[in-house]
């Protein structure tokens, strides 16, 4: 959980604004492009002299979704200046970068599993990307036409790029949406409508997450504590086959037991144990209804070594036994 700071040296400096290039046109070459029913998909391959990886871009109705997935051979410092005048969403899935907005003295450390959403009129910034580090980021730029279509054209409803508390953890539900962006869900019109719905879902989720941050984070000493709690939530969901004490979890994320219990409940409206138990039961029900795994195996998959104890817990939660749940399908 400790943040690793890297020495800043030996950067290849690239002034994209001066060269009138974008990041993708400088780093990569186009390898494929197709357009159907208002949706354009373009794929790029990172040039071998810079590294390896791909850039995938979707365009429709003034919306651009870019999925950067690459690793560089050397440290890069990019300077760019763009007229954007759009809503900008960013999700750092893997890697780390440093961003410095022009006319501000602070470098913003933007790390794995973090995100932000802001309305940007003009973008003047320096971006540092490190070598030999997997880098995966999803960016969504949403223009005026799309925003007006859904009545979202009031820029004051959104944060500014230099606002405090701009960075948010990526929630588990948001991760599911981001994963869906890479799915080949239908073709042409079907895929365009699918992507459009996901863009609206991302906007709604980010607005909701900012509201949670504003309403419930005031007593936390700093925003790092919030990130730790969101990390814990995802950690528990990824380890439903295990069981942990509050002491173990507090040690895992570097918070006191008291702060962990009180702030988790205040932010997520349930205790740590309630959340963990609920997710275990939801997974168990899914496995019962969608697999042929024996009940004893499902019990182990959600952290119960004894199938009888699992059945009793399942009945308390759903008011029916696992066997009846499966039979009802």
C-alpha cells in the first residue's frame, strides 16, 4: 500500500504542441480502421523504437474513447497544449504518471486504480510516463453535442482540472464498466448504442462518487484514507474464498482498527463484516444458479470449510437453503 516514488531523471522530452502531434500520432502507427452506423474504431500499434503495446480508439457523436495499453523502453516527458472544451474522464488501470498543469506548481501523482472527471476548456500540461512499467489508461472525451443531448451542457456541474479532491479511486462497479468497453458487443449500431450507454453510466457513477466524497469524507485526515477503504472493498470482493479478522485487514491497508470500522461503515453504509458476508452470499447464489459445482465446493469458494455451516448461513441470508435455491431454477 506504500506509494513508491521514482527518481526523475533521463527523460526524453517531447513537445507535442510544437510538433503539432497527438500522443498516439507520435508514438504509434495506424494498423486498422473501420466505420459503420456512426461508430468508427481505429487501432494503433506502438512503434518498436519507443516500446510495445496498442492504442484503441472509438469515435461516435462527438465522443472519443481511447484505451492506451503499452510499456515504454525509456522515460518520457510530454508537453501538450490542446483546446478541448469537453468533459474529460480518465481511468488509470495500470501504471503511474506525474501530471503538472501549467500555471500550477504542484505535480499530481496519478496512480494505478485512480480516476478523475473534469470539464476542460483548454489543456496545457506536462505528462511524465516511466519506462518498463505497464501502462493502461482509459480516457473518454465527451463533446458539447453529446452533453446537450442528455442535458449535461452546464459545465458548472462538473469539477475543474485544478480543483481539490479531483482524484477518486476506481470502484469495483466502475472496473466492470471499463472491462465492458473492450468487449466486442455486437457490431455497428448495436456496439455504438452499447458504448453510448457505458459512457452515460461512467458519468453517473463518477458524479455519484464525487457526492460520496463530499458528503462523507470530511472527518478523514486525508484523501489517502478514502483510497485505502475503496481498495479494501475491492480486496474483499477479490478474496471471497478467504476469511479475515479486522486486525488483519487494518494491517493490510495501514489504518487503525477503530478508523477502519468507523469510516468503512460511514462511507459504505454497512460494516466490513456485513459487506464481506453479503458479497459471499451473492457469489454463492450466482454459482448455485449458473454452475453445476457441488454445494461443498461452492461453500469452499466463499470461505466456508464446512458445507453445513455454509447452508445455515445461506438460509439465514436468503430464507431458503442452497439446495432449494438451485432447484427453483
